[in-house]
C-alpha cells in the first residue's frame, strides 16, 4: 500500500507502508492528503466558507463551517479534517461542539493569520 501526501510542508511525500515504519504524523498527513484529493471540491468550498466566517466574526469553528456548508453524504466525514490544514489558520482555543453527533467533544477555534 502506498499513500502520498500533497501537503505543502511535506512536499509530495510517498509512504510505502510495508517498506518503512511511518510515524503517526506521516500517516495522518498522508490520510488527510488522500481524503482531500478525493473530495477537494467540497473541502475547497468549506475552506472558503470558513475564511468568510472568520473574516466576519474574527474566529470560526468547524461547527459554524458545517452549519453554513453542510458536508454532503457522498463526502467522507474525515474530509472535514482537511478544512483547517492550511498555513493561514491559527488555533486560538477550544469550545464544546454544538453538534449532538460530536458527543460533547471539544473542537478547535481558529483565526486567520494576517
């Protein structure tokens, strides 16, 4: 099995899972890149939505993004993890999720870096 990441900071890193012992970070980055590649149209729309909300309110969480730009059933849930994986975001805190499906877990609050 081969996973490739297109993360700007990872420069198209390819992982051959049976040839090396990848780190958790490498596996995460490759997984994020794969789900982004398969659902980039929706992720790009959600990223634009997140930026607009942050510009208007000063900060944004995934709950607000998903309220304004719901994830279609055809898009894998892990695609939401790609939304704030750009260098223009800074996590500034955590809040409890408002989504009942989140089972009261906390989600990040992000601000755009100027």
